[in-house]
């Protein structure tokens, strides 16, 4: 019976210690996704090589502001909101986002 208790305690301890690591990985994935969306909105699609690589490096290393978002992410949020209010879609939305984010 003691062995089962020790095993259960070990599992609980392991899960407790690994949970923050999983949260950190999810946060990094979200940041990567946001930076990739910003790069695409700026016209730095997958085929842009060094330009995209430089943008992604800068974006991923940006420090987070209050609320956990970088200034660029806040701008992206505002531009997305405005594009939604204007009911833009497709190429028209892409062009608007590019202009909005670069201003």
C-alpha cells in the first residue's frame, strides 16, 4: 500500500513541476503564431527568405508590454478590429492590414 502511495505522490509531483513548462511552450507557440501573422500581413510570406527571417527574429525577441502583448501585437489587434468593422475580406483586407500595420 505504501508503494502505491509513493507512486501516486511521485506522479502528482511530476505533473505539478511540468505544468509551468507546458504553459511556457504554449505561450511561445502563440507568440510565434502572432509574429507569423504579422509577417504575412506585411507581405513577408513564406517565400521572402532573409527579410522574413529578420522580421521574425525581431518580433520573437520583442519584450512584452503591459497586458502581455507587444506594441506590434496591440497594433495588429487594432488593425484587425478596424478591418472587421469595415467588413473587409480577401485581398482587400490583406491590403488594408498591410497599410495599417506599416503606418
